[in-house]
C-alpha cells in the first residue's frame, strides 16, 4: 500500500504541474490578447482622430484678442516704471468694447491729483497706439480702479 500512496502522490504532483503549466500558457495568451487589443484600439483611435480635443486650442495669429494680449505686458512694464500708485492691469473682452483696467492703490474718496490718473491713462493709450491698435472703428475703454475695486475714472477711445 505504501507504494500505491507514493505513486498517487507522484501522479498527483505531476497532474498539478501540468495544470499549472496549462494555466501559465493560458494567462500568457490572455495577456498577449489584451496587449494586441490595446494596440489595435490605439491604432484605430489615431487613424480616425478620436484623440483630438476640442478643448484648448491655440489662438490664431490674426485673432484680435491675441494682438491685445501682446500689448498688455508692455503697458504693465511702462506703468510700473513710471508710477508708484499703479499695482496691476487686467483686460476684459466681453462684452464689447474692450476694457483695459488699471489697478491702483488710490482710494476713491482720497484722490487729490487728477493729473496722476490722466498720466496713467495717457501712458496706457500711447502703448496701445504704438502697437497699431485698435483696428478701424473699434472702441476701447481705459478704466482706473482704486484699492477697493471702485471705479475712479474711465475714458473711451475710438480709432475712427
């Protein structure tokens, strides 16, 4: 009987090894299939442009917003160098007309000198004009706001 039990153990071990090898081959085949499908989907997706996004697109060179965004850093640099009350700049395209917003450290109730405000507006306007903006018949506004985000003054310009 001892021989039969030893033989059974050897036979069982042999059967287990065969099952294990068959499972390994099966898993390798499944992995190869998954990798093949992945590459197939990638190829089909690239071929039919499934991966193109309509989200963020580059701004066309002739876009008017791009031309305005080019001049904003120039205005910012010239105002930083010329005025200690200037704190920042913003631009608003919607709704039209385009609005250039100059941020200052002024408080609306404590403004003594209108010349400083006019100087800020004139410097910003000179930078805009030197860059051949705006296009014909386009209106834009330069707005000066104070430290509390209150509008202090506004001037409308037109290139007609």
